[in-house]
């Protein structure tokens, strides 16, 4: 720690599980860092549905979080301090990070301490606000497209839920790999968004016949589906996947896609690391990635952001502005 780092910080945290109103502004100690960690002065924090799950009481392992619990799995900012073993980063470096279920607290705070291996350097074409929105969703999108679905040039790919935080990035990465993309979205504004992002065809995921639309898009069968929304529309959509096709979904999609005879159906979790962020950065630059921001809230408005999540129909990603 240096003299310029204060002893306390503002943070949006919960003292017990519950609804959006449980999320309130706290004054908490700035976390200490270990030898292999960095302290980030947070500029922007992403707001995702998984944050709401944690707020309501879900936790990814058998342990229990300690309260007060600072939410937030990703964000951007500048390095305020680096541990003695950290060589990749120095004070003042611009960074973004994804770290799930951090024992030292999340990104809804003026400072966050994370392992250096979960930190990357965002491409110059991204603003700090954009970088803060996409560490989790960008890694989820690129790993689904590349590592699970193995999307190749000419593939007929469906992004189901393409107007959401992960989907709007996955659509662009699939196009980068040379795929033909059929996107499902919600509402006229969602359909307009995915078309602007490059979808070759689009349908309303709540009201259109997705099976018929997918067959019209790929008469010989869909090669791959990235399922970001569960339920009956997805079940109908999967009937259009060809034998030997692939389906991927981030773990946590509820209900998860049903197994299909002759079709590979795999759940996955996004992982962060040095190579993962390097690959994401290359893909962001190659795609000239556009990052739709649905809404920006101040740190003290975190509960309002979560209420917006509860209301649904969020196009792209919401963020908290931690500092100017």
C-alpha cells in the first residue's frame, strides 16, 4: 500500500440476502493485497444477472460469503498498487478484470483486490466504460464461440438471446469467424440492435416461430447454437439443429437445454487468465467490437440498477460508474 491509497472506500454491498433494496452504500476498509495480487482503483463496474443471483442468496460453492458482501464480478480501472511478485502491471496501468466470487469483495467499490492472473489490458479502442462492461461477458462470448462451439467460416450459427450482454458480443465474434448468424432477440428494439451488429437474420424470441425461422435460415440444419436463454422457445429452436451439430450454454441458464440425439450439448463456465485476456483483446480489435451500454448508474444507485435487472428487457450491458 502507498500513502495515496485511503484506509476506507465507498462500496455498494449487502448485509444479508434479498431483493434490490438490500444493496446499500457502505464505507468499508480498502482491501489489502497479497504478493500476487493487484489493487484496482475502479472506474466502471459491470452489472449482470449473476450479481442479482448472488444478492438473492446463491453462492457458487459450498462455502458462504461473509457480510457485508460487495457485489460485482468485473470492471475496469487503473492499478493503484501491485504485490511484490507482480511483474506484468505497475501503478497507473489501465486494466480490466473478471474475478468470480472474490473473497476480498467485488467491483461495486472504489477499490478491488484481485489476483494478477485475472487482470488484462483492454485494447485502446475501448473506453474505460466499455472495458468495464465486458470482462465477464466478453470472455463468456469468445470462449463459447471458439472453445465450445468451434465456429468456422460458413457455419450457420444461432445466437439465442443475442440482444443481451453476452449475446451482442457473441454475435460479433461469430461474424468475425466467418459464420452466418441467425439472432433471436426481444422486441423491435432488440431486433434492430442485433441487425445493426451484423446478424444475417433475426427473429423475436418470444413471439416468432423460431423453429420455422431457423429452418428457413438453414434448410440443411443449423450447425451451432449458443443458448443464452432457456425455456420452450429454445426447445423448439433446437429441433432445427442438424445431426452432428453443436449446442453450448453458459452454466446457470435455467432451464438448461435438453439433450438432443446426435447433437453435442455442453455447458461451460468462462475462465479468466493471461492467455484468455490476450485472445479476447485480439478478437476485440479484429472485430472492431461495439459494446452496447443499456444504462449507466452511479455507485450509490446500485439498487436502482438491480431493480432494472428485475424488470427485464436489458439490451446490452448495464454498468456502475464508480468514479469520473
